[in-house]
C-alpha cells in the first residue's frame, strides 16, 4: 500500500508518479552540503549515474546541478559551442526549437534539419548536411516530448564519426534517460543531458548530464570563456570531481534532499538489470499503442521504428476535443497531457508511461489508464471506444 495521499494518477510525459521511498527521501533531515555524510551520498549518486548511462570510461564526467532539463541546454551552449560555431540541430518537434534558441543565445549558429511532424531527420539528409558544412556539434532530441518521436541515436552517431569525426554528438535525453536504452560509451556519445522528473523517477529540480572526455577537452581548449557563470564547467567540473572522490567542495549550494531522492531512485533502478527496465518500458508502450490502434486512433508518430517507449502522442477523433476529454479523464482518476507541438496542439493528447507506473507490479496504472481513456472517448461519443 502506498503511503501517499490518494490522488489522480499522473500519466503525463513528466513529471511522473514517484515511488514512496523516493518521495520519503525528500524528508531527510537537514545536512551540511560539505559534511562527510552528504558528500558520500552525492559521490555515490554521481558514480551510479555512470552505470545508468552505461559508461565506464574514467574520462566521462557526470554532472548533477540544481535546475531543470533546460539547464542542460545552457551547459552545452555555454561550454561546448563558442560564438560563431555552427551547430546542426536535428528537429523532431518543439524541443529542438528551444535548444536552437538556447544555442543562439550564447552566440552559436544553429542550423535546423527539420522532419515532417511525427517523424525525425533521416540518415541521408543528415549525411548531406554534414558534408556541406563543418559543425562543432550535432544535437539530437532522443525523444521529442511534443510528438513522441524516438530518434535512433546509434546510426546517427556512427554516421557523424564516419563523415565528420570532429563533430561532438550531443543528445537531449530529457524524455528518454531511464526509459530508453542509451549506451554512452558504445555509441560514442559526447553529451547526454536530462532532468530528474521523467524516466529517472525523481521530483523535478535537478539537471543531470554526462559528458565525454572529448567534450571536456573541447571545453578546456576554448578560445573564449563561457558566457555563463552558473552553467560554467569551469565552476562545476572541480566540484563534481571532488564530490565523486568524497572530498567536500563548494561552488553553489546543492539540494541535499533532492540528491537523497535521486540516490534512492538510482539505487532502485540499478538494483535490477537495465535491460529488464527497458524491456518493461517497451512492453507497456506496446500495450498502449495496441489499445490506441484498437480504438481506431492514430499516433502523431506513425512509424513504429520512430515511436518512443516512454510516451505516446495520440490524435483525437474529429468529434472529440482536448478541453472536453481531459477534464473527464481527470474525473475518472487519470491525468494525461494535452498537445504541445504548436501546429497540431489542439488535435492530440499525450500519455506518459515511464518509471514506477511501468516497473512496479503492485500498480496497474497503465491498464487502468487505458480503460479510463476508452471510457472517456466513449462518453465523448467516439464509436469504437
Ligand atoms: C525533450 C525535452 N527537452 C528539454 C526539456 C526541458 O526540460 P525542463 O522543463 O525540465 O526544463 C523538456 C521538458 O519537458 C523535454 O521534454
């Protein structure tokens, strides 16, 4: 039995439902951020992140900084690109626009390679773009939360290493880390940024990232200093290295309670093989996607190879609107999200299926949500429901 007060099940693509133990970690008594017990917790948390990202290269560098996923864009833009550097931004929805905006804020020159809504840029066009210009970075939104489109990282990284080996491969994994397979070393990634509130299963408030030795060297070889104080690797790199070496260190005060929550959630995630976790997400996703098809509905991402495993974006039938459907689903106990991609926002809803809602056998969040969706659509007059 959960110790949480009864509440509607939150099945949006982040924040997600929390495990009781993760939530209880937020109630940890106050600790000094430079005292030995907290430094040990922070150090272990960083080491566990290496396992989650599947890197055992000692040159890889994890960062955990107070902030949200957006701070990851600032880390990349402030530290790895210099003013005037070209960046190729692969666009599969809303979040690439924001990443490009952030890069531009720091003076980089993003070029967006845009796919039709519901799809992702294809290898031949990426290859063509890489051959036309020298890009300092290539960015990929692993799962675009506005469309539920999954971009396969491995072949893109292989392509970059073959065609433009100096280009750093940077992944926005805010909606994928913890729910989609990521092999940082094997796929030769240079940066993956994420946040605490989605597949990692922790309350919002932490920017979590992993950068390769190559990315750190790129930072160290900069000609100009980073144009950010809070997001500067110069300030955070020694702190992260010291924490992992269990040495007290200070740049800006971390949140001990959030770090405890992340420590608990990572301990839980790593207590079972990661392959099982990803398989559970694939299985839940297939169940949702089959129910959507049985209801006669279409996904925003039509190609199964480009469909995320932690969320599904579902077009509504012609006669059903978001402002009618979502409040009724809430009354029935489940919270889904509305559309986000501005060109189609009124036409679809988003169903998040990540973390404990998928992995905890004591819950039946997904099965229940499917029944609630069917019943809500039927109330709205959809025939197939
Ligand atoms: C793919 C992606 N990138 C970046 C962000 C920004 O993260 P945050 O809202 O935590 O700042 C989000 C937020 O949902 C996201 O889904």
